[in-house]
C-alpha cells in the first residue's frame, strides 16, 4: 500500500512538473486549387496555435489547430437608369457585386522533434495529422443597391496532414521566435446530389511565430 502511494505521488509530481510548450504562428498558404489560385492574391492567410508536452527536451507531442482565411471581393462599374417625374438619367458607381469567403479549419495531433536543443539557434521538425473542414460561401449583391441578393454555401471535409521545418532562435530559457516552411496535403470532399466532388488544397506555407515553454 505504501509503495502504491509513493508511486502514485511520484507519478503525479512528474506530470505536474513536466514542461509544456505553446506555439503561435502566422503566415501565408498557397493552395493549388482554382478556388484560390484564380484570385488576385492567390493565397490564404493562416494563423495557428499548438500545445504540447515536452519529453527529454527533444520531442513534443500535442495538439494543433490552424485557421486559414480568404475573402475575395469582385467590384465593377455598375450602370443603371433612374427615372424622375420629368426625366430619365443614368448613373454609375463602383460597387461590390460578389463576395467569396473561404475558411479552412484543420484540427490535428502534432509532433515536433528538436535534435539539438542545447544550441541557441536550432532546427525543429514538425508533423501534424488530423481532420480538415473548409467552409466556402458566395454572396451576390443586387446591382447598385448594395443589398445582398442570394447566398451559396458549401462544406468540404477530408484528411489533413502537414510537414515542415522551423529555424528556432531562443530568446531565453522559456521564450523563442521561429520562422519556417511547411507543406500541407489536404484532399477535400463535398457531397452534392448524392455524389462526391473532390478538390485538392495541397499547398506550400511560409510562417513566423513565437514559442513559450512553461
């Protein structure tokens, strides 16, 4: 009984004193699908946050969530006629007549490997695997009025994985900054009229971020 109490206490103490890591980063993603590739920016803005437990200063195991966003506004000069009691005249104005929005939210398990943590500048290898959701919507506006006319919404889903490498620079014992490259593999499915549609959001990514150890 005493041994079990000592073992349980030691295990609790080890867990409570274990190091944990939080990463926050932002950057750009360039999907190869025409939904994004055909737009002016050809990119999605991405923010991500990850949390994990550190083992032996070299391995981190935890969870990671990304949010990639893209909003495209289509503008043009819209001509329309207006009639008064005495005359008919034409006016033109630059108005938004269509707006597209895409929000991608992958939720993943995450593993990071730091092979040489003893150096102030050191590489970190990252991998994540999980489930992906893409919410896409389109709004059309009535000519010249700015009033929303109709909406279209689609939900895409699928397997998600991302692999990359960061260059980490330690500011101190508990804080670091990093910059890196990653590549995401993101096949997506959408069901319409009992048929599956497919698209690929595979994409390279560049990002910068901060890391906190506690």
